[in-house]
C-alpha cells in the first residue's frame, strides 16, 4: 500500500508514463490483469454494466467445485465484483440495485459448489445484504418521488413483497441481518404489515403442527419427515417475526412477541438471553433487571454466573457502583479467577481493595485447581506464597492443559523462577511421556531454559525447597527417556 507521500509523487507523473507502466505490467499476473481490465471499464459504464451482467449470470451457471484451497481466490473474485457493482452508487442507484440482485441470486449456486470452511465466500454474500439495503433505500425514495401519491400504496406493497421474497430465500443464512435492519428501507407501518403476514403464516403452520402432533400421538410413532419439515418452517417464520420486531425497536411489542413464541414459562436462561440482548440494545435496563430477577431460573453454576454477569453489565451501564460491587463480589465467590478479581479492583475503593485482597487470599487456599490458586495469589502480589503453593502441589500441574500452562508462563512476574521450573518440567514430561516427536524441539528448549533458571535458583537461600534439583531432574529424565535420541540431540544443539 502506497503512503500519502508516494501517492503525491505518483500524481505528478505524466499520463504517458502511467500508461506505459500499466501497458508493461499487463500480462504479468492474471489477478493484476483483471484489475487493469476493470479499471479500464470504469470509463465506459454501459460496457461495464454489460460485462458485469454477463459475469453474474455466468456465476449461477458455474459447476466446477471450489475446494478449500481455492476458496480464498474465489472470495477475492467475488469481492472485486461487489466493488465494481457498488461503483455505480450513488450516481446510478437503479443499475446498481439490479446488479446487486443478480449477484444475490447466485448465492445458493456459489455456496453449494464450494468448501467455505473459512467463511470467506459466505462473508462476501452476507455483505451484499447490507449493500442492498443501502441502495434499495435510495431507489425506493426515488420511486416514491416519481409517482402520484395515490399510487404509493401499490409501490409499498411491491417493495414489501420484494423484501419478503429476498428474506425467504435464505438457505445458507447469508440474509440473516436483512429483516433485523429492514428499518433502513421500510417504514414502521410497512414493517408491521410484514409482521402480520408472517403471523398469518405462523397460524397456518401452527395448525399443521397440531394436526401432525395429534397423528403421531394416535399412532404412537416418532415424528415423521413432514413433522420435522413443519417444525423447521415454524422456526424460520418465528425468527423472521422476531427480527422484524427487533427492527421496530418497540420494547413492549418485542416482549409480547417473544413470550408468545415460548412454549413454557419460566423461559430457559439461554432463550431469555435473546430478550435481554434486545432490551439492553434499547437501553431498557429496568425491564432487563425485571426478567433477571423474576424470570431467570436455574440451579446450574454457570447459569448463575451468567445471570450475575448480565447484572454487572447493567449496573455498569447505569453507573450504579454499589450494586455493581455487590454483584462482582458475588460472582467472584462462585468463580474465583484473577480476571474476576481485576474487575472488582477496577471499581473498588482503597478500603474495599484491601478487603478483597484478603478474601482472595482465603479463596486461593480453597481452590481445587492448582493453576487457579497460583494465579490468584500472583494477582494479589503474594509471589512468595504462590511459589510455595506451586511447589507443594507441583504434581498437580501435570493435569493442566498445556495451553493453560504456556499462557501462565507469559504472565508470570519476576521472582517466580520455581513456578517457571515446575511448568517447564510438566510440559517436558507431557511431550516425552506421549512420545510426541514433532514437539521434541519445544521440550529441548524448555530443558535449556530450566538449566538457565538453575543458576538463579541455586544462588537463593531456599533454593528448590522440596523440589528435586536440576541435576537430579536431568538424571531422572535420562533414566526414563534416555533412548529418545532425537530429543537429546536437540538438547545439545
């Protein structure tokens, strides 16, 4: 990417020099050739429209499968197409909209013949929905200005119908945000009318579902394929209704719609979080608190923690420090992690901080996880005690996942040489015990690191405390893994 100064120098070059340069590089790289061709077409809009139309129609007819390794290149091609189409906006919005809709029509064909494990292709098609809403809004406003007032109802009906058709064709979920953001295009009465249409469909599907359930009960048989299809259709309709209601931003209406679609009360916490998210987006904190205090019911530890996290978020938004401190303290008692302690310390007074350091010290002693006990002590600055706990419980580090151990290594403060040694030894033994030869290089590096730490530890009065010395550890390691020659060769290197 050129910087501002380079672009300034480039602008001072003659047209002839630039033309000669482009001419020279054309043919060197296929992707660069396409960029040059698109740039040339920018000066001839009718020709560009024709070429884009042909390309987009051809996109739907392609049959060659795009494997994982080709998906990035295909996504780049699609991104260039999207950029070329949006170059018509805002000067030629109608032409831009027509091309966008042609592009959107290729969604199923493109995703159906591609391995999009990385999501790049889907992301391009998802972005088209946002672009469509922007351009469609301009076109709709333009059309309303160009027709008599008494014909606007017909126009409105046509646009609502177009939106519904677009939203219903969503096999790959690329249009999930269309209805949720539809207030960019449709008015409130139009959105409510669309909601009413979907509600009628829901009533019909509800009747079908009831009939199918009755039939299954009579025959004492599992759900048929038709029943599964009906349930899926019902779910899609309900999602559409909720997204449209979300677009209105009407808190009372969304609450009514939300609970209308729940089969049982109280609502499961995971489902209730959908309502809470909407309420917080609308700033309806009191309503959110009502549901957290009256509707949220679960005996599960993680659900209790999630509820307290919701409460802490709300109290933070409301700047209610006292309530926030109470909730942060409560959740810290349930999940005593350094991160939770940091949250408390960020809002606590100096007196409260001293109290919570003392409580963290007490909770550290109660932790079943040696990793959590050590981390908590380090967080409150009890480095010497953290070293002692780690040494006393050093064998427990073998049960900690290596990613957690390596993460802790990055966070260890000065004065934690013994904890470093314990973690490095655990990592070495994990690699050698499981004979992961590809990781022998890491194990050798760890062994060399604890050899360097040995110099520092040996100078200290307490030394290794109850841990075996480095020399004894190497002897023990040699006795157990001496035949792993490739490892020892890497240690010497």
